[in-house]
């Protein structure tokens, strides 16, 4: 994955053909990887809504800048969230695929 999202100060470069092709390539690689297939970044509001109804089994907050939460979502799927401590920061969620190896 490229690890870089090109944007201009106005934020309009993300729709370039080059960016769209790189994003398609990144998604293709992610879809072939068991952990990344069901991974996503979430904003504060989306994370809060997604965690509503989830059963958090445990957490680790001894990292500087983020907290790791894990448990089961409202559908019973295992998940792990890397929650940014920064207000308005992006969070990263991984959801296990039930019945797949």
C-alpha cells in the first residue's frame, strides 16, 4: 500500500486518475489479506455508533497516543480497534471473519 494520500491544500487532488488507480491497487492488496480485508478507518462519530451495542472484552491504554479495544461487535464478530487519543483523530478497526481462515 502506498501509505500516502495525495491532497492539495484545498483537498481536491484525491480525485486524480493517479490517486484513484493507486487506491484501487491498495484495495486489491487489502482484499487478499485476511486481517486487512475487513479493516477501516473511522471518525469519532462513526466509531461511537459502531461501538454502541458492542461487547468490549478488554482494552490496553498504556500506549502513548492510542488505546486498543477488543471484543465482539453487535453481530458477534471479533474486533480490535486502535482508538486515537486525539479528539477528531482517525481510529483503525479490524473485524474478524467468522468461519473463514
